[in-house]
C-alpha cells in the first residue's frame, strides 16, 4: 500500500493498493457514511444498446464487503458526483470494486488510529512475506503470516512407511513435494518441527537445490500442526526474520493482558463497563478493541475517542486471528493500565 496524498482539511486520502492484504486493511477503516471516489465503469444506454463507459464516480458508502476469495473490496453506495456527467446518474446505486494495484480516494472524518493503520500497512508492504512449514515424519503443514492472522495452506502427506520396501523412494517424494512448494514462492521460509525430519529435509535441499537454502531458516518446534505455528510466533522467530508483524504483536499483547489478570495486579481491565471507567480516569496505557466490535458498537467508538485524547495507544485486533478470539472472550475490549484502579 502507498498513501499518495492526505488532505486533512477535506478528509481526503488517496491510496494505491498493491496486495490483497491492503484490501483487508482498507476494509477495516472504511465505514457506512464515508465517501469513496475511483475510476470505474458505468453502463450507458444508447437507444436499445447498452455500453460500458469509463467514469470517475464518488459514492456515499452504504455497505463494505471484503471478498478475500475474489481478491477484491466492494464499496456499495449511492452516487453523489462524477464525470463525464452524461454517463453519471446522481442518486443511483453503484459499486466501486477495488483490487490489488488500484487507486482510490476515501473521504471521511479520519480517526488517528485509522491513519496509523494505513501507515502501518505501508510499512508492512516493504517487509518480506514469511511462509512457514511445520513438519514431522508423517506430514507437513504450510502457513503464511498475514496482517490479519495466519493463512493455512495445504497439508503434504508423507506416504513413506518404515517397513515398506519403497520407504526411501516415498520419503524422497515427500521431501521433493515440500521443496517444490518452497521453490515456487520467492519469499523467505521458516521450516520447523520436532525430531530429525527437518534436518533430513535440509540435507535433501542442499544436495538438489542449494540456492534455496539462502532463504530458509530452520528451527525447532514441538508440533507439525497449528500449535507448532503458534509456538514459533510466541518464540519470536517470525519477528526475528521479518520484523514485528501485526499478528505477532497482537499475540504478545493478549498474553500480557492474561498475565496481568492472572496476577490480579489491578493493571488490566476488560469488558466495556470496566474499560470505560478506566478511560474516564485516564488510566489506560494500551487499549485493545476487536475490529468487529468497533464496527457495531457506538460505545466502543466513544471509548476509543476518549482514550486517544488521554494519550492511550490504540490497537485494533483482527477477529480472524487467535489473539482476536481470546480478546472476544474478554468482552471484545480490554486495556493495560498505567496504575491500579479500584
């Protein structure tokens, strides 16, 4: 993502999207009532024929839809302006579709945490994407670290059986399938697992494709499944490879919250009532809010506004990640406090 231009007086921000991740970030900061402007197509009727004409249209947004599987963000609303005027019907419904490598202008009253999120997305664009493979002698699981959490991919089965005559052949096929996944992606990989399987894979790749080794980091973890991926995140391996990712930051913060709650230190608040009280006392240092809660709760918006005025750091958690699920269990909103409150 690239923030091309910001006009704080008019509330206009022009954005260039680069990846699917950028669309996810935008979906989190665009709300009904905001306006969006972009180049698009409009059907124009000439006699009995219909033609599609390129136009620039601004809509007042009524609904925002992020279709991850279709690789697009859809902004549905009514037309408030556009040109050429002969192809634009004011007040009619129109959908602006944003894909990777699109330009769009968003017009709204921006919150500080929303602009911060766009700036964070800019930084994330420059970081290398990190792929993870956790494996053992039976299977390998692929995963990709995304801003909104972990995208789990295919599971590769090892068909080698130790007592079978074709054991060695099958094991080489297993390693070959894993190597093919690494070869077809240009980014860095973390390969981890229990036992010696990862070491045998390393030897296999060194013999056949030694150039791939430069972008693979081999680590240990206890499981060749999702628990193993979470273990790598908690150990800070991803942070070491690519800098601190949003998902990893959320995991660390929720762990700190849980720790303070278990210690009964009085330095944590959760649930809208407790957090609201802490914010009113200017006691909140870091405020955590689940993205889906922010979209549906006016109380959450008010609490964030007050917390920002008091100098709190606002962290919007993704509802798609494990940390977001934990925050949901704490009432969708929580905070780490500067001091104990009664």
